[in-house]
C-alpha cells in the first residue's frame, strides 16, 4: 500500500487517531520543543484565545512526555486545522504525518467549539501521536513495519500509553479478552496494509476499530509479561511484543 493510499484510508476513516506511565530514568534526553502552525479557512479562523489554549496544552504535554518517551525528536511541529473529518465520538482527530510532524483536526461546530474539544481531548490525542513519533509509526518515513499486525501493535501501544498517561478512556481501547485473541489471530493472517481501513476503522461485518482494540489488548498483555509500561515498549519490535502476548495468554 502506498503512503498516499494510507493517507487516504486515514482520512476516510476519521483523519487518523489518533493519534500514568512511570518514567524510566535510565536515560537522559533533551526536552523536546513544539511549534504550532494554524491553518485558517473560510469555515473557521482560529481566534487568539483558541491559539493560546492549544499552545498551552501542547507545550505542557510535550514537556511532560519528553521526560517519559525515549527517542523523540528535538522539535515537533503540530499543524492545526478545522474540519469535519474527525472522530465522531470526540470531535477531533490526530495524525502522525512524518517524523517530527503531527496534524490535529478539530470540528469547531461541536458543542463548546474548539476550546471545549481542546480541553477535553487534545492532551490525549497528542500523547497518542507522540508515542507514534517515538516508535516510528508515521504515514511518511515510517520505520515501524508494514504488516497489519505492525499497525495494530503500534496503535495499541499508543492507545494504552495515552490512556495510562492522561486517564483517557477511548472506545477504540475497549476489548473483551475472550474476543481479542481471535482478533489477533485474524490480524496475523493479513500480510500488508492494503485493507488498512477495513481492519483499523470499519469492517464490512460491522465491527469497528478491530486493529486498535486488538492492539490495546496486546499492549496490556505485553505490559503484564514484562512488568513495564507502554513507554518502555515504544521501540520494542512487533514480533517480540507478540511473543510477550503468547507468554501472557
């Protein structure tokens, strides 16, 4: 699947997900800086107050996570734009576009507008996408694999990381363990990302977020097996994490 195809699938699904752990103190890292680029349109021009709020939340989140996650770039650029292509349940959507680059889309037509969505969801969305940057799971220039199981593990780790750090409880992180083993087996049989949207967003049989939910299950079982956090697992290879799952079953 080409990078353009992946971007199209993400956009069709909801512009991508996305996108408290105990810090591991065995390494030192320079604090990562963050810059915001706001894209105004005829539909919405970001007010000074909205820009300031988004910057405040983003700067605090990046400063916090740069002390938790290994391997972050020294600069993260976040592009902010308004639009309807968001997760229906949250009113926003994140995308790890490339190394050091995140896109955040917000629907200003939702109750409370941009400010309410930013206060409620931006920190968790950034945590999810920043985990992707550290792992290398990005639309362009990604290094975290090209199989569907790689996608599920990366999304699951990011979902669990954001949950543990921010206290978020997204529906794409919910799973029933008795079902999740079957999801994992299905995903292991998918050789590439050609059917990304089917497995990550909406399956023809009606299931949603199979990859995310299976990935969250995998991440939680791997954490149990290694007695560590999703932050500690950020650079661990997919196959090693699947082996941790098998040990935990």
